[in-house]
C-alpha cells in the first residue's frame, strides 16, 4: 500500500499542478521537489526488504517522517493558496491525496510493537552507532610534552646538517 501511494505521488509530481488560460505548471519546482524526494524515499523504503513483513522500526520511522513531510508541505500549500483554488489542477489534488494517504498507510500498517517514542529512540541509537563506526580505527592520544636536553658538541663536517 505504501508503494502504491508513493508511486501515485511520484507520478502526480509530473502532472499539471496549476493551470491558467492554457498555461500549466507541474509540481517539479519549488516545494514540489521536496515532495517528490519524500515520495521517492518512501517508495524505496517500501520496496526494500521483504514485502510480506512490516518495515523494521527504524525504516518505519524514516518512512513516517518523509511521508509526514510530504503531507505537511502539501496541506500547507493547499491552505496558504485557498484564494486561488480554481487554479489548482488535478496533479496538485492527486499529490495532496497521495501524501495524506501515504502518511495514513505508513502509520496504520506498522508492527504492533512500533510506536513513535520507540521509533525515535531506535533512530537515535541507529544513527549513533553508525557515527561511532566511522571513527573506529582512528585513535587519538594526547601526550604531555617533556623537555628534552640537547647537547651541542663540536660541529660536524656534514653539509646537510644545519648549524646553530
């Protein structure tokens, strides 16, 4: 269901969003690019792994976040442009419906153990362990410098040796 909603959303981005006297604009500009990326990310997450099972908690949380961003952007665009509703075309309405449907489907079809608090905790743990693995093998040691006594003996005949 997520994959279907994400695919409909991706297709809707390329359809006309605004029409005015025969001139139309697709959703692939401005905030529409962000919505497209959110639809694509949710589609990739839905396609990855075993489709017969629910998403793992961290993938579910990421899918929920990107679908929430897409829905939020679309609802805000709709509400802030209420005075020009007659200019909206079917691509915009399809993207709006797909974004809200993607958010609803992502939330409804979660594992029974998944919840928002555990999802955020799992994401923090997952990202924290990934950043820690990038630093392995690079050890940093701090040493305190100790004074060294240098004795100057008679100059040598070596031409490469600097003299003081």
